[in-house]
C-alpha cells in the first residue's frame, strides 16, 4: 500500500460506511455495491442491511486501482 493511499484514509474510522467508500471511489452507492458484489472489495455484513468496509481493505483496493 502506498503512503499516499494510507494518508488519504487517516481521518476515516476503522470501519467505513458504504457512502464513505463510494465517495473515495468516485462512484455512486450502486457502483460501490457492485464492487462488493463481485468480491473486488470485501465488506463486513452486519445483519441483513448494514455493510462496513475495513479501512485497510479500502486502502489496499485503492492502491491496486492506481497501479
């Protein structure tokens, strides 16, 4: 993971919401859900309708996208 990617996420909590992830990816909620659905970006599912994304997983995903 690059330092730039890690720095970009330092102000975010350990678990990010779908809205936060969509903003970082520059997409809408449906786009972020698509990435989760095809397992490119892992989500923690809490109950039937709550998803959270680990900051570390999001940083790794962003780093892979930028290479």
